[in-house]
C-alpha cells in the first residue's frame, strides 16, 4: 500500500499555492487541499493497493471494488457518521462513482455536471456544466456514472454522445469529440477508463437500433485510435439453442434461417451497447467487457441468428482493439436479460481446483458467471441469486410472465469481491414482469423495444445482497432488502461491504456473513456505487444519494461522505 | 398572409433570439411568421390551446416538435389537420418552427385533480416504467414534456397508443395496453399537478 498522506501534506504548504494561483475564479485558494497533481500511469496501474485514493470507477483496473484500507472495520463501523454532505445543482437520478485523487473528489450528476470537491470538507472547488446539444437519445434516465482521471485531465462521456476532457485544476474544457450520432440513438452514460494514452469508452443505444462499439481515443487530442464493433458484420454465430446454463431457449432455428435468407444479416441496427467500464489486464494487454442486448429487445423476428456479440463477455487487444475471445450467455435474446454489470478480473479455481486467472460477471439472469481469462470459456455459474420461473418462455402478444424481470437479477450495478474470502458481492432485483412482443420496423433512432416488459403491480418486488463463493458457485450468504437493488457495492479490507437502497438506506454488512452492522437514512434513493478514500490518515466512505429514474426511486442531490466519529 | 416588409423586419428583430436562419423555400412562400400564426390559431396566441384536445407546444422540446412535424409529414403520425400542414415543410422549415416554439415559455394551465389520482397514477407509472424515459416529466430532447400538459390531450394520446391509432412511438402501444381507462384518466390529470421546471 502506498502512503500518499505525507506527500499530500507537503503540497498543502507548497505546490497547492501555485495550483490556486493558476485556477479559475471558481477556485478558492482557501478550499484547496492536495496538490491537484497529475495522475500517473503508475498510480492508475497500482490502484488496487492504494489505500488513500479511489482512482477508477470500480477501484482498480481489475474492477474488484475492494478498497484496501481497514481503519473503518467490523469493530467500529457502528461509529460511522456523516462528515459532510454536498448538494449538487441537479436533483435527479445519480449513478456516479466518486473518484478521489490526493484529497480532491470528482463527482458527476444527471445531465453531465461535474464537480471537484475538497474530499475532507465537501467544499466545492469547481463546477463544470456540459453545454448539451439539442439532440439527446438515451435510456434509462439522464444518468452519468462518473469520470476517469489521468495526467491533469478529467474525462467524461455525455448524453449527446460526446467525450470531453476537462482541466482537473479548473474544470475548463480542453477538448471534445463527437463519438457517434445522438440522433440515431447513441449516448454516453458510462464512465470512461484511461490506460496510458487511451481513453476507452463504449456506448448506450441497445434500445434504439444502434451498432455498438468500444472505442479508444487519444488522451491529448481526442482523436480516435481504434474501434471495436460489438456487432460483427457476420453476427449469425452457431445457432445456439441453449443458454450458458444449458436451458433450452425455444428458438425456431428454421424460421430464423429463412428470415436470414430473406433479409440478410441485421448487424447495422443490432444494438449491442456497452454500459460499463472494461476490466483491464496490463499483463496480457487485454480488456474484458460485456455487451448488452440486441435491438429490438423483445422482437427476434427482425434479427435472425445468435446476434453476436450481444449478451456476451468479450476480450479485445488493448493496443489495437482486435478481437481476442468471447462467450455468449444468451444467444438471440428476446428478454433483455443481457450483460451489463462490469466484469472483474481475479484469481479463481478452475474445474480441477487449480488457481487460474479468471473473469467474473453477474448477469441479469441472477447468476454469477466465472470464466477462464485465457479464452473466455465459462468455468462455472453460480446458484441463481433470485427466483427464476418459466425460463425461457417466449414473449407473446398478450404478455408472458417470466422471472427474472427484464431489469434482472443484477442490473448495471457493479459487483465487488473480497479476494481473501474468495467471495463476490452482488445486489439483485426481484421484479416480476410480463414480456410482450409487437413487431415494428426500425424507427430511425426512436425507442425500439419490439414490445414491452411490464411490471406486474400485484406481485411483490424486493431485492437482495448476495455473496457467492466464486470457486464453487455456492451462495455463501444472502440478505433480503425491501426494495429491488440497483446502484453498486463496495468491499473493504475492514471486513465490510457497503451498499444502498431505493428507500434511502445506506448499509454496512459484515462481508464474511452478511450481518448488518450499520445503517444511515440518506433521504433519497442510494442507487450509486460507493467509494472509499483516506485523507490525512482518516478513512471515509462516500456515496451519492440521488435516487433512480429507471425504478422511480426518490430523487435527491446529495453526495454524502462518512467517517468515524471522534 | 404576407406581412409588410417593415412589420416583418420588426418582428424578426423582436424574435431574434429564436430565429436563427433565413427560412428556406421548400414550402412555397414559406414565411416563418405566417406559419407561426397558423400554428397559434389552434395552439393558442398565448400558448394555451383553443381546444382541450390540442397539445401545448409553447416551451415543448425542440427535437420532439421537429420529430413530430417530420412524422406527420411522412405519414408516421396521422391527424387530419396536422398531416396536411406538416407535409409541406422540409427539414429546415420544420426546424425553424420547432426552434421558435421551443423557445417560448410554457403556459400555466389549471390543475385538474381528483382524490386518489396520485395513487392510481403512481401504480401505472410503476407498471409501465414510465420514468425510465420520461424522468421527472419535464422533457428532454426527443422526450416530450408532459408535466403541465393538457389532460384531454394526454388522455387522448394514451388511448391512441393503446388502440393502435398513433403508431410513431411503437413501444408505447404495448405499454399502454397494460393500463386501464381509469388509470389513464388518473395519469392525465396527475401530470397537470407536476410543477413545470
């Protein structure tokens, strides 16, 4: 573990003075803490062991969301209290992962506002509001999941499908790049990732008939370096009839083949968005990400074939974007039970019990899938974390009931792991729904679900927090929650996991057994992934409480940082 | 009607913030002020439509207005009056009109509310996952503002989707079929109670 506190303390006396002098008028010298120093590649690469900063959306390149500090632990978490609350300008859905660099925190809100805050006090340093273009097309809410940091820049994707680079010291925009056409359904809600000179970002739009991608842009200029299309020109695949768990998906292969002969490969409007950050393996120079649903979501008649690489784990070469391997969970998905929660790289036991480099992904199906990182092959899948009924009944004109509902299982919410317990932690939804199909032609950038998934209001909804032993696939513990869960989770070396609920509760659990050890009522839905950081030897846990548009949880505008009471 | 030159010049100056380009000539004799006057003859001189089933378009989202004009013109959305009018506009003309009305203030309409509306409406919103697209009902780009909209228009629109009369947002046809008439009525009134931001 690095100790950057000493460096940070020195800078208060020296470097920060010049930082303040160079800053815009929004920057008050008296509020500055830390040196606002450049984020080096070494810092980003070694983030998993950094007990002071929180430099990546999911903690580190492996995306473990395991924070290595233990000052806040099972023994004292009962003394956790709010240190400060920052209220943003925007009272709306919040999915931001706070990023912390030497005592400076960067958070985002709906509609692409970015704030730099003093992480000790919550005092604003600067505020950047993206100049949104007139055309935006997005599902599911005007969300943003946060920034990436590198050098002296902060990077953000925007609802009008741009990538912007800001000066980390002032919030002033340095450059912007149009990633894709917003009018055709492309938008950005995910946080970018930075590796060396590249900003990596995918795209939303699986509900609008886009052709998905992951792109790399130059950190200095915003120029495109490479593009990987998540939908290849040959998207047909192997005509798989069973899902990753071996269940029959009831496909009419002959009818699909006839449709393919008539209409050709549907790759140009086949969807395949990428909602979350890739996991980065610097050793093999690969990135691993998951690809979302095919378009239109519920109507398979217009898209014969397996619809590669939708609903898949995909690995590509970090330097070139060239395909390495993939594993498809659901071929020809007509339920939107796709792959959205970001993958995690960690050591797992293979089928023979030997440790190998693995990749974990939690699906909307409610399974945690465990893969061999070498070839993307699946080693095992976990017990179902939520009820599964009537899988895979096909959507009908009248509506067919099936569990899980289309939000999961595990939605976009990132998992966390504790590599010592060899446990993964996921938050789940239980939302009974009916699946209805109605075939309509490509609507040129409008919402294109091909039907609807409708909540059954008479049936109870709930959620859970589930720990899975990824070496066996067994559920180690599970805690039921009053609300369906969406947002994310954080594990710490203090033996804790932190996660929030739509009813405003933010909780800490014992990561070994699920015992609830602490809770706080935030006053609005806590539906964002928590982060942790340490400043001047004091550990904090921070989370956004802004509610959620997708599930209509109470909106708010709070960033709340907690620390131990004196 | 063609405005005298002096009047036109004065009007253009007064509306300068909302008029960003010279009208193109895809519609013969297209003069923005004439077309605006035509729109206002139904949608209201002060932004309050003259009939309850006509929508408020003052302050509506630019891209939504533009898209609807294009859809009317192309036959993707049908209305006896609007289809014929919109069919004459090209893209630039439709954009000019959309820019004009999007820049105007949303009018205040009377709140219509019945006991129990909120509970029924929220149940419908949950069932249809309406907030996933409509957010806080204020509109954004291609999503229309429905907070403070005419309740008769909203009710008619939801029924038109439910009955496959309106087809230019096809996913709403399926969603609206899940809602009974009582819920649609409650929703249309409930949205008049939402503050316009």
